[in-house]
């Protein structure tokens, strides 16, 4: 179990670098960043599998099912990446992490899972935090609202992916599952990435940032996170994952000089409080 917690902490450390890396790659379109991130993650997982003697069995996967997982996860990452082109890191991360709220609601609607009064309280608190984030800033801009909407879209698509793919994560080997999902996500978004490529500027910092995004937070980070879920209770792994909000905001302040407003901090804190109640 201790190994699971260490894997989760390592994963969250890698997750926390993604906002900074996305900011550094802003000369490249969100569609292309999403493609390269998914493609490089699939490649990283495949290499991990080869090195550890657990080769990815791509051709044995049920590709119709994984094609569905792939399109949903591609939308999740695209919405998240695009949100950072419009809104602050604090807003984006806090809103993306409302995913457990949507997972609880979808599980109730689609799987008939009961929601305790405490979970309803957590959902209400998270919604109140979103209201603070979106409605009580000193200056509300259309650009910021677009970014916040994209971040919520990222949370919703991740919730759909989590509910739909719940059984498959336990059925397939870790590397097979991760490579299949990331690979199909990259295939879905490839045509759009080719379409947007001529307008993007692939300078050295941006290219290195994209490489880092694919190999670090996604290829290694999410694989370690999935490995942690197999070695420690999901509740505690998910609690550790919420530290990405703190880590991402801190790194953005340190490396980008992007300091959140008091209202953003208050809203993010309320959202996190609601999420923690839902998870617990």
C-alpha cells in the first residue's frame, strides 16, 4: 500500500508541471498539443512495457470499445489544454477537478449508485465554489468565461470516460489499457492536428514543452497514477491527486509569475472542499 501512495505522489508531481508546459507551448495550437501529448504518451507507455517485459498487445484489444474511450479522452485533454489559452491556471485546475462531482452524478444516473446526503452536500459546495470562481471576480471577461467553460467541459468528459471505462481498467493490463486509450485518442485528433499545423510555430522551447507534456505528466504520470489505483485504496489515491491544483498553481506562480487573485483562491478552496467531501 505504501508503494501505491508513493506512486500517487510521484504522479501528482508530474501532473503539476502540465500548466506551465502548456503555457510554454502556446505558439502551438491546442489541437496539436493534444495530439502530440497523446501520441507521445502512447509511445512512452509502449516503451515502458517493452523495458519491463510487459509488451503492449495492441492487436488484441477490442478496438471498437477503445475507440470510444479514445475520443472521450481526446476531448478531455483538448478542453483542458484549450482552457489554459483563455483562463488562469487556478480557474482551469479547480474546475477540471470538479470531475469527481460529475462522476458521482453520472454514476447515480447511469449505474443507479446511491448518493449519500454527505455527497450531495459536497456537490452543492463544489457548485458554490464554481459560482465564486466564475461570478465574483473583480473583472469578468468573455475570454475568461470561455476558458472556464472549456475547463468544465474537460471535467465532464473525464467523468464520462471514468464511468464508461470503469470495468475495462480492471480487465486489461495497465500498459495495454493506457496505450490503447492514448493511441486511439491520438488517432482521432490527428486529422485536425494536420489541419492546424501550418499556423503553428514550432520553436525550440515550445517543442521541448510538448515533448515534456507527452512523456512526463501523461505518459509517465497517468501511468503511475493508474498503477497507484491498483495498489492503494482509490479514495486516498484520488485525494492525493487533488494536490495537483495546489502544485500547478504554485509552479505557475513561481515559473510564470501568474499569481491567483484572492477570489480565485477562495473559489478554488471551496471547490476542493466540496470535491474532498464527495471523494470521502
